[in-house]
């Protein structure tokens, strides 16, 4: 019989993670642990870590819901359960919990080795290209991060913008381009909805001279007509991010993409409802000629690994993914995940530090 349990861990950042919702100093993760009572050594793990102020399931009763899930699951006395049907236990209003259950099921079904898919990445044969993330902060803090990322060998950087004076942010981009042109370094920016619709066009024109790959969510979510107009005319390709959160109905998803017609969408399984939900968005985007990439959402290494494994199974090119944020924590679970020269690698022969 399959047995589902959970544990809780408060993750502490090496430095405050400055987001559009404020500065975070800690982040709580709930780990699902799945095993067969007849085969206790084979264990599957998943991580549910709602993002403060952004996740639909960032709620005071979240832990009670985790506990209720374990109780309901165990009452079924299951011998097996396909991960694709996790929605039968977890509703769409609990996206990070559904992601955790799917990952735990898929991990267990594949031997409990943290190798959710059989790919060159999971076998330790190839790395996944990723962007180096530069967090929002004062100019000195961002300078420090930019210099570090360049020396680490990244060929793609992503900068969070919108928290500083816009002229200061333009100067930072100019300094990066003075060091590395577009042929050497791909630049992405993420505005987290910081631009007002009335100013967005002029700011996008100012950004265009730096030959950016894309800008994520220039205006806040929930303004489809304004976003559609920007996508039609923007000199910088636009990627939807927060715009996708909470849109779980299949017809609403199709309508959103048909209305806005974005060049890119960003897929965060923790926020969108898991592995199956991300795969559905991939399919819808591809049918409409939009591209996508996967991004972690401040998960610890358990969740990061699940997103990375998904990327390794579905990404068909050397398009950099938004992975690697697990290194932000000083008390993260040790894992065989390594970043080398802008690529994330998995070493299956190495050991994990696993939740209790």
C-alpha cells in the first residue's frame, strides 16, 4: 500500500530575495514523501512551496490542506497511482501542492531516485543551459551580481527591473552591453508588471537599443487588451509570466493566448499547477506559434530538480531555462545539482540529503 506523509522546512536566504512583492528573508517548503509499506526503501519526493504574495495557495490553512491530502490519499489504500491523475486528490486552487504530489508519484514510479524522466540530463550525460539571475536591489548590489555572473561563464543573463530609477536601470544595461554585445551575451529583463500601460511603450523603446531577447510581464497581469496591444507593437519581444497564474480552465487558457498572442510564455509549475499543467501550456503555446521556457520559483533542490527534469524531457533546443535558484539558500537540502559555465548538471551517482 502506498503511504503519503509530509515534513516542513523553513529555508533561509543567503541575502534577502527582493521580489515585486517585497524582500523575502525566508521561504517555507513542505515535502511530500511517498513509499510503499512493502518496499520502504523506494521513496518518491515532491515539494510544495507556495510563493509569498503570489501563489494562489499562499494561505494560512496551507499546512492543514497538506495534512488532509495525506490522510485522504492513505485512506484509499492504493497499490499504484499515475501521476497524471493527481488532480483527483488536489484541486486547481492548490497548484504547488498538486505539483508536489505529481513529482512524488513520478519519482516513486521511476524507482525513487530523483530521476523523474530518462534523459541525458537525468543520466548525468548533458547539462541544461540556464540564464544567470540578477536580483533587484540597489545599483551596487546589482553591479556585484552582474560581474559575478559574467565571470561564472553565463551566456544569458536575466535582470529584474522596475525597483530602481529607470535611468539607473538603463545605465546598468548600457554597462553590460559595453562589456558583452548581443553576439556574446543574451539579455532578458523581467519587469514583474512594474510599468503603467501609459508609459510601457516609451520604456520598451528605451530598452530596445540594448537588443534584449525579451521582457517578462511589462505591465501587471489582468489587462489582456493592453497586453495584446503591447505584444503587437513592442520593439522588445514580450513574455507572459504572472498573466498565466490562476488561469486553470482550458477554454480560458486558449482565450488568453488567442487574445494576447505573446511571443513567449514563462512556465512555473509551482504556480501553474504542476507538471501536467505546464505540459498543457506548452502544447497550447506551440499550437499558436508562441515559444516557452521553464522557470523555477524559489523552490529548494527537491522542487528545482523536478522542474529541471521536466525541462530535460521537453526542451528541444539549447534555449536557456530559468533554473538554479536553489543556490539562494544557506540551509538548502544538499543535492547532486551543479552549475558549470551556465549549465545545470545532475550527477545521479551522488547522494541526496533528503527530508525526514
